[in-house]
C-alpha cells in the first residue's frame, strides 16, 4: 500500500463509530497474531509508535518501562522496628 493510500485509510478512521473501531482493532490483532505464528516479521513497538506519532494518532512517545532482569545488584536497606 502506498503512503497516500495509507493516509487515506487513516483519514477514514474519524468517521467510524467506536464499535467499528473496536471491530477493526480485533481484526488487526488477529492478523498480527497469525503473522507472528508463521514467522513473518512484525514491526517493533518503537517503529509502530513512531508511525502512529507521525500519523498524528499519538501525542507523545513515552520511554519503555524498565523491567528488572534480575541481573542488577540490589542493595538491601535497613528497616527499624520488630520483624514480622
């Protein structure tokens, strides 16, 4: 799909009802899921967020939440009081 065609599809989203948008979302989720099962490449979160931002569908791109991997060295803290 060319960029003008893609932009045209995005422009039509404004005229859809909430239920129609949810139906489209479910269809897209199902297709992306089936693509992943067959080993086809799917855009990373970062690429997807950049595309949505450029299309004006996101107002900002937040940094990813950092999840501890267990390899960080944790420093214990001292707590006053009786042990539970």
